[in-house]
C-alpha cells in the first residue's frame, strides 16, 4: 500500500511540474478527451500491457498524450484490472471514465461465441444475432468486409479465430471481426513457426486450409492428430484427399443434407475426389488444436479412416482393411462412405 501511495504521489508531482497546479491535474482527469472521429473503437486482448493500451487508444483516435494516459492508469491502482474486450468511446469520455469503462463489471458487456468448424456464413449469421452489436458489415460483400478490416483480397473463410468475444454495448461488428482476424493470424503464424521440418505443405495459408479440413473431420479430440497424419500421408504420396466436408462446402446451397455419388463425380474446385491437393481456400474456421495438429501431425502409416458412429474413427493402413471397417460400421447405410 505504501508503494502504491508513493507511485501516485510521484505521478501527481510529475503532472504538477508540467501543469503548475493541482487543479490542472484534476482538470485533465475530468475534461472531455478530443476524438479524431465521432466514435473511437478499440479491442484489447488478454495480457496487453497498460502502456500498450494507452498507446493503442491514441493510435485509434483518442487525441491525448499517451504517456499521461499510461501514468493515469498506473497511478489509479486499477491498471491490472483492465479487462480484455472490444470498446467504443464517444464524445464526453474523460480519462477517468475511460479507465472506469475498461474495469467495470461484466454486466456492462455482451458476448458472442464463434464455434470451431463454423463457416464464414455461419459466423456472420451469429454476429447478426448478437445483442447490442452495431451491424456495420451487414450490407457489405465479403470483399468489402475484408477490405474494411484491413485484409483486402483475401477470402474470409477460415480467417477468423473461433472463440468467445466480449464487447462493450454499441460497438460495431467490424471491431469484433478485426479482433477475430488478428487472433487467427497470430495463432497461425505462431504454429507455423513451430512446424515439423518435412511437411508436404509449403505455407501457413496451406496449413490453414488443411486445418479447416481436419477441424471438420474430427469427431473425437483424441483422433485429431492422427486424422491430420492421414491427410499429410496422402499429400506426400499424391493421393487425393477424398474428404467429404470439402465436397459439401463446394456444393454450397445445392447440398440437400445428404452426399450422393453424383456429388462426388461433379468436379468443383473443392471436390477432393476429382482433384488432387488442397482446395483453394479453407472450408471452415479451424481452432488452435486443428492448426497445431497439421503442423505437428501424429506419426502414422494410416491412409484411411472411417467413423464408428460414436465420434471416434477407425484407421487403416490399406484399402482392404479400410473396406472391412466400412462394412462393419457403415453396413446397411446408403450415404457415401467417409474417407
């Protein structure tokens, strides 16, 4: 407690030396902060240092000295209580109320949960349903949306990290989108940096595509690494991936809920039965576990797997063993056999 009092006193002395009177200090803490636009938005991730938070607010459009803002956070004794989330401030915000907003209770926030394996279409639908989230992207095309969040020219599929996002009421959906896109990029860069040396994929983007397939194919978490290993083995020998979720994704709205033989024979860029290699884009949002699985896959000789029906899979090294597994677990069913 003594140390904190000393820190606060030092802060006040510094401000007094710059401003001349204690009244000026109080004036700065309670005056409206100038903003570069009508509303300024900022997303704060878990573990962001208070100094970086102060700098980020200034970069976002809060027109004040970032050093003063940082010193206020520290001297208040509440710097460590600043919560991660997406915030929006408008005219009338002061240094005191800005800090209060970042440390206030959960009742002032809303949440939106984005699930591993969702497509971007499902992602947008969930954002549209989110409580007290401004739908600024609602009428944007996918290309316009990606440009608006600073990633022009990229397909949105797979580019957003599935997680639960906390945001202050009234913030725009673009802020949540930017945050999810940044997190996915950071996660992807981190796992790609730790990849195995002999992978048959040559870029982080290819890892993202493969991770989306692994995400959709995994029913049991314990199987994820081995499923990744199967697809890595297929890529190594030039065998088609033959993954149903990719075919279904390529069908889009034409998919009627059941995969038919004709669907496997109809060539599309996402038909991994008619085309070798990876599809052109991810087919869903992969989570961190799927990203890790494709860059550090489980060592296996298996080239095939089939679902048991309880979420787990049976793995086979050759087609004969795989057909036996199919007969055992898919017997009497007409849908096309899973790879």
